[in-house]
C-alpha cells in the first residue's frame, strides 16, 4: 500500500507525542482508533501499520520519551540549576515532572533553544502545586525565570552591544549631582520581587528546598557578568527598585523626579546616591552624560 510520506511522518509524530494514541497503537487496539483520535482514512491506515508492528514501534516511542524527559532535566540544569537542586532535595522525580510538562506542549522537541525550554518549564512548575509545596520554591523559580529572561535578552544582542556592555561595566559612574547625568535601564539585569527571604537559600545553598523560607519580601536581581560566568544574583533596597522602575525610558534628574512624583514617590536627593551606585554595580542601569 502506497502512503504519502508527509502523512506517515505526521501520524508517527502524533504517536510519539500523544500518550493515549501511542498506548492504543502499541497495544494493537485499532477497532475504534479512527473515531477516538479523529484520524483521517490515510492516517488510520498508517496507525494500523504501526500497530501491526507494535514491538518495533515501541522501542522508538519509549526511547523518544526517555530522551525528552532527560531534556527537561538538562534545560533546568543549564538555565535554573538552583531550582533543579531544590526540587531534587525535596524528593521530586524531575523526569516525571518533565513528562507532566511535556504533556502540556505535545512533547515538543526544543532542540538547541535551551533557555526557551527552561523559561516555559519554569512557568509550568510555578503553577504545579506539588513542585512548589515548600514555601519559597515558587519565588526561587521566579528569580531564575528572571535570570533566564535576562540571558535570552543578552543573547539577542549583537557583538557590538556586548563590547559596549563590557566597556560600560568597567566605566566609573558620572558624578551623582551633575545635572547632565542621564540614567538608562540596562538590558543586562532583571529585577524580581520576592515574597519570601530568598537570601537565606542563596547564602546557604545546602538548604535549598529542604526548609521553608520566612515570608520576608525583598527585591532581588539577576545580572549578567560575562560569557564565562553568565550571571549572578543580588539584592536591592526598595528605593533602588523604585528608581529602576521609573527608568522605562532614559532620564536625567529632572525627568526622573517627574516620573517618581507621578508614582507618588519622593524625588531624588543626595540620600539616594547609594541606591544609584548599587544599581550601577549590578548593571541595572547605564550612566552617561547628556
């Protein structure tokens, strides 16, 4: 029987990715398969052929799913290693969590897009009741999701932008009281507001996932270091976060004060010099002269 190659491939892809269909094919349960899975006549013919050779098809299906479950672990290992460590410490089977996630995306193969994979995996895990059963776990995932968002943004920048970033990272700050100073929000940092005391886990990584965190809110940052170290985490005072939030567009002191006032916040004073320096040190802002 001649079969269209595209139909064969797409049907085989469905068998690999749709667990109920795979179970029916591998068990040879073909009687109601067409109706149950909305298969066309040609697709049904392909599925029947695979069902007749179920023992051979089984190895490929199980091998694909095994590889995809491992790819979930690999995505976390590369993009969210603290989350992975915490999940393991809390006794989770991460590969099974991966299977649950992959069920929601049709067992998609993300290929080389590891950070995209990790971002979507973290979004899933933050809404998985068992995965976030330890207080603080959702915030840890949120912080690493912020890091992944920053790394994806940095990855989209060209080589020239990377060189400019290296120069700006080593540059000294413009005088704080200079009216010509202009502050710009940097792409090399991402802020995350946590409802729990993440600093405790960040300092004592042996306790990741092993004990609940106190419900102490704070502002945390993930910032780019270089191609070797990728990123680091830090903390910021709330005032620094308020200033950063107001820099959605570049601003000098006068423009920044207008934006702060519109948010019901106090204008910049000399007391804010430390906040600006912390923002510069964690690469949350770039400083230049207008």
